[in-house]
C-alpha cells in the first residue's frame, strides 16, 4: 500500500496558521505521543483552529498520518514537511514580528524608547531571566545540600531535604501539621541551614505545642475583639480615667446583651481587618525601645535609653514609679 503525500496539506496549514504553526505542532505531537488526553487536546486545539476550514484541514492531516502509519516506512533520505523548515515562511514570519515590534516601540514615549536602548548598554554581560525559573514551583527546586568534608552521605541528605519539600503546607491542607510531617519539614530546614546532626527527639513536639499555643492566643485576642463581656446586665458609669460620665439624673436602661453560640467566619475576617497585629506576638517594652533607636550598638542603645528615661523623669516626676514597675516586669518576663 502506497503512502499518501502529506506535504501539500502541511504547507496549507502552515501558511494558514502563520505564527501559530509551532504551537499547533507541539499540541498534535503531544496528543499522538500520549502526553495529552482528549479533553486537553480539544481545549488547546480550539484556541489554535479558529476557522472551520482549518478544522477540516486538521482532520485531513490526522487521517493522513494514521493512514501512513499503517503503510511501509519511508526511505531514509525522505524529508517530510512536518520537520522540514520553510525558509520563505520563516522570512515572512520574522518580517511580521519585526513590523509588530517596531510599531509597538514607536508608539511608546520618547523617554521609554531611550530606556529600551540603554538596557543593553547598562548591562552588557547580564542575561535575561529564563522563563522556566519564573514558573518553578516549590517542589521543583533543587535542595540546598550543606557543605561538609565527608561526601559519602550526600545523596542521603539530598533525599531528606527533598522529602521535606514534598510535605504539604498548612495553607494547602487547611489543618495543623502532624508530628511526622513536621519532623520531615524541620529536618529539611535544619539540613539546609547547615545543621548536619539533624534533630533530636522531642523537637517536633515542642514546635507543635508552640504552634497550638500561638493559635490559641490568636483566637483569644480575636474573640476579645468580637465579643464583649457580659456583666450580668450591669452598666458602667465611668472608666478608670473618668473620661466618660453618664448623666446620673437621666433614667438608665439595662443593655440587652446578645447571646452568641458560635464565632462566624465573617466575624473572624472583620476582627483580622480591624486588628491585623493580633497574628504577631507583641514585643516587650524594652525591645520596642531598642528597635526605635535605629542602631546596632547595644551599649549605645542602653545609654540612649537611660538618658531618655532620665529626661522623662525630670520633666514628669510622677512617671518614676511607672518606669520602675516596667523594669521589674521586664526582668521577671525575661527570666520566664
């Protein structure tokens, strides 16, 4: 059985698709080789074949390929249009791309065109970022193997780090991690940081306990923001500083306190919007004072803090007891 000439069909399709010819080749090749299922093929091929006559031409090409697959193989010297490069089409395609690019660049402002020209002059040895690094996922990244003299266990460390990357994150699984997953993830982070000894027993349990304690604190702060305390129908007439006073002659009404059975997701979202700092642990006062000095010298920080406190005490002697109490509390909390 003789083979069917497919070059004419491929040439028609190539001239009709123009810039989409390469995309069409990849889609058909992946579908024939089994890398793509029928649904994916239909979804991608419809974006390429926008007109009806292209669909008919595509069907003829596929039927010709299947018919030739049942025939004897061709001679070795034979070159088909599927892999043969068309110089005329390449020249036409390059010219079209140059015209489109030139029209887009000429539509820019004069300063923007000068910036485009100066890119190559400013960085002659710097290459552009490859496209595959932009779409690189967390799991696809190569592990950072720690540096050490003995290179016998390099593959062992690499497998441990890679196993830690495959552990699902809490934001993906929407649940608190288990001990095994937390151990693998912590081991991978330790090895990447250069801790070749790994983890000791009890480390994942401590991390998990700290995570649960942090979540409980966050929920307690959120509930305190959303819910108000029920004082059994009583109302306060003033606060500690006597800033808000109610008229004693005016008849008072008991405030009706609504009883809530649960905390809704809308209230959680509102609380996080009103108080986003509730997700972060509040630092002690002495740490906040050090952070505002904007210096790296600890001795200089201590001297500036002492000078600031002394100046405040001189201006307002009533603050002396408050500063002394704050120092005592800082010492007690530092020892916990």
